């Protein structure tokens, strides 16, 4: 890893004294020696008493070298011979180079003092190399420095000359004890790779006695640091991201094996809190002050895109969201359902520039992404090695034991960790369910502890993404009713939203759509969430309702539960209008559905508004809904649609600008009008044009069933 990468990593971690300690200055216009003396003195003061767990000898050696520079610089400062005018030009060049060397020394020493123990161990050779490089540069500087021309006292000159000799002789030093620990760490990885769980005593000896990781908090910090390196490094990472994921999994296993499940209530409550992303507009701010243009929001996360990229289907997503989607093993486009030809992510620079301009115009801070294309693709492509899978399997076994028999606090922690473990990888979701987590999570759904309930329902959601787990959840006695109960009466907003998302995930299986709709209160709760939920909650609710509406036997139930009214109201909400129109297009295929929609005063107006201003898929769904409303709703419904004054122009526009399917639906709707008495008079003869544009002789749309646009614009969220 290059020194620049170390600096980049430290900058991301925002070392508290870095900028203040060595702020860049113009060395041609200040008292050069005084500045260097102050800098080097503070460097020695900061690090002389630091405890370096690793790189001890290299760190102490570097600090001792800086101490000699302090002696040299303070002598020049105090003797009055440190001004630029009195120094030889060679000395001035050396001092300017020294400024940079001190700066890099600060970075490297900070890195060794602040990084995690496991990371320093894994980077043992690389970091030792950086100390050696600095020593070589110090040696070169001293060889060039005109010691005899700067007027030093004998004792100061002797110390500088001694440092010069020592720097010339210095060799790369790699601590053998540290190296043995690194080899031992890799041996644990090898054991898991071979399907063997390392001995409990050996793990305790290594992590607790040798590394000094003595509690759950320290262990958690080690995990977070390793995960941060996987995300932040720009493809230049050794070991690879896959191997690092293995060490993360092993450390997580040791966290529970060695330190148990008891945590501070404060730590427990903060465990689910997402770290705020500095500089990004939040959904709450957006809702309060202004509406973000829909094209600027990622179809997956619904957040303002920081780094829009184009995938092989031509759709644009935020890089972090689509990378996570691919990491989870999906090979289709979330919005269109098309298979991905490749996994390359192409930056959409034009859109990103528009987003930046919009943010600037509205005073919204916009933080550019920190990772490059290569790093994001490398992170998304990092497949788990067997060691990581086996370590996660062992962790899951521990978690489920405490989920079954632990205290309330232990159960809450176990549910949270299962939720996190099930976030990525179908292997994790498979073995967690196979190990028996679902029955215990089901019991925790009724917990009066909001954190426990939220974690258990979110864990259920993440597990449900794996298709085989859907049947396990549905077959577990009382599980569906417990999920619906959380949807109806969940203690937190997030718990209710995640319950809706779980029903959306489960309803992907056709045989479960009827069971979910028949579950008491399920459709009513989804309709209520669609009316008054948060933007994300409305999205979860409308997609679940859409899935349920694809089963013909659910139509009456959805009408009775008020879902039709909620869907019609949702036509005016840009975030969910597309899916709402798609659901209505399915419901009106049945006479009772058409009758119910026809009674909604704003239904036709809402669909027309969608045809005017909606997305291409939304326009397609809207015209499909109006077509089926005419076909199934009888004369009254047809006349109501026919009397809409804006329809003729909207159809004309759609015939020339809509998607292929939208044009076909528009032509079919025009033919319906042609068969109605006085239709040609109402449209001024445009009916023939519609029929021609729609190719009426070869493209009769008599089988609308099965040809409904499927507006799935989001994936099942992983939380």
C-alpha cells in the first residue's frame, strides 16, 4: 500500500490533530527553521509517550531520528543562524524536504497509533517497508545536507553525523514476534477453510493474551476497522477483500465465543443506528423543504444519488446500491428484470453534473464519492471464501443458541447480529435458516422491547430474500400472523415498514399471495401504510399490494380492505404512482374491480395525470388501467373515460412517444372508442389515426391478461 493510500485512509478517519499539526505552509515566506523546530518538537511530544502495540522498534527509531532534528533546528533557531538569508541554498532545499519528511512521519506514526491491531498485523511487511523508505530518505537528506557550512557547535555536529552514519547502515526491520502472530492469524483462516473450527483456548490465547483484545467493544472496533478498509481502499489492498472478509468473519465469531452477549443498554440501542452521511441531503430534509427530482434519486434506495452509474440494461442507479445488489448474487436489473450482460458500472457523468448543479442552486451540500470505479467494482466482486462462510456458520450457531436460551438482552443482541449476518450472501441466509433461527425470531416478533422487535422482523426480511426460506417462514406456525401483527401495531416505524417489506418479499411466490391477503388485517395495514407512511414505507406497501393484486382471487379482499382507495390516492404521489397504476391495471380486469375503481372520483383524473407526467412505465400502466376499465366496467365506465377532455391529446402523444407496449395499449383504447356511439364525433375523426398507428389489423389487443406491465422499480431491501 502506497504512502498516499495511508494518508488517504487517515484522512477518511479524520485524525483530530493532523490538519492543525502540519497545515501546508509557504516555506519561502516564513521563518523556515522556526517552523520546522516547532513542528518537530510537537511531533516528538505527541509520540514519545505513545504506546505502539505493533511497529514498536520502527516507531521508536523514527522518533529518535526526529529528536536529533529537534536538537539541530533548535540550535539554529536559538543561535540566530536559522534565517533564510544566512543559510546556504543547499541547506534551504534540505529543510524544505525535511518539512515533507516530517509530514509523512506524522502520517505514518498516526497510522500505527490509530489503526486496529489486526490491520497492523496484516500490513506488517508493508508498514515496515514504509519506515525503511523514510529512513532511506532521511539518509539521503543528511548526505546532501552541508553540515560544515551551517555553523554548528561540536556536540550538535557530532550528533547529526552519528545519525547520518546510523541512517546509512539501517536495514529493513520486520519484527519476528509480530510476524509470528501474523502467520498464526492466517493459520486460523486456514483451519476454517478446511472446515475445522479452531480450538477455543487457542483463540482466546491469540486474541486476548497476545493481541490484548479483551472485551466486546474492542472486538467490534476491530471488525469495523477491517470493514472500513474493504470499502475505502482503491483496489490496492493486500490481503484481498475476500480474505479480509474471512478475517472479519473469524473476528465476529470470536467476539461472541470469547466475550458473550451482554452489552451496555446504550451500546445495544445504538447498534442499529445508521451513521449519518455528512454532506448528503436526507429524505427528511427533502420532504420538509423541497422535492428532489425523481431522476436524481436511485430507484433502489430512493435517496439522492452521489455516484450515478449505468448498468448493461441502460438503467442508472447509485453505485453503492447497485454494487450491493450485485454482491448479494443478483444477475438481473432491479428495475426492468432483464439479465445483466456484464457487471461493469459506467459512470453517468452527465447526470452527476446535473445533480451537482441542482444541489448548488438549492444550497444543498453534495459530498462526492470517495471510492473509485475500480474499488467499487472490486468490492462488489469480492466473493466470500470458504473460511468466511464456515466462520459465519459457526457464529450463526452461537447466535441461535442464545436466541433460544439467552436472557432478553442476549436475545436482542443475537437478533441484531443475525440481521447483520443475513444482509449479504445467500449462503449466510441459507445456513441461518437451516440452523433453526426462524422459530426463535418469530417468538421475538411479539417482544415488548422495540429494539428486539425491530431486529427480529428485519432479520426475517433479510432471510426471506433467499427463495427457499420463503417456504420456511410461511410454514412456521403463527409466523405470518406475527409479521402482520408487527405491520399493524409495531412499536417503531422501521419495524412496521420492514414488516411490509417482508410481505412484499414473501408475496413473490404466487401460492402465498392468497394466504397473505386472507390474513386478518394484512391488506388493511398495507393500505394504511400507503396512505400515511414515510416515503420508504409507502414504497414497501405499494409493492406488496401490487404483488397481491396479481392474484385474481384477491380482488374482492383488496376492495373490502380499502386498498383500491389507497392506490387511487397514491396516483398523486410521484414516488409510488407507477406501482399504484400497475396494481389498478390488474384490479380493473375484473368487473368488481372495475366497478370499485369507477366509483373512485379521482381515479380517471389520476390516471390521466400519470399519462401526462409519469415515467414511461407509469404512462404504460395508466393507459393499460384505463383500457381495462373500459373493457370490464361497462358503458358507464367507458363514458366516464370518454368524457375526459384531455384524453385525445394524451393518446395522440403516447402513440408517438410511448413505449412499444404503451403504444399498443393506446391504439387498443382508441379502437374501444371507435366502437362507441358518437366516439368519432367526440374525437374529431382521430380514431382512424389511432387504429393506423396501432396497426389494428395485426395487433389486436384482445388478450390484455398476461400482458400487464410489471412496474417493479425496487428490489427487496436488505437492512
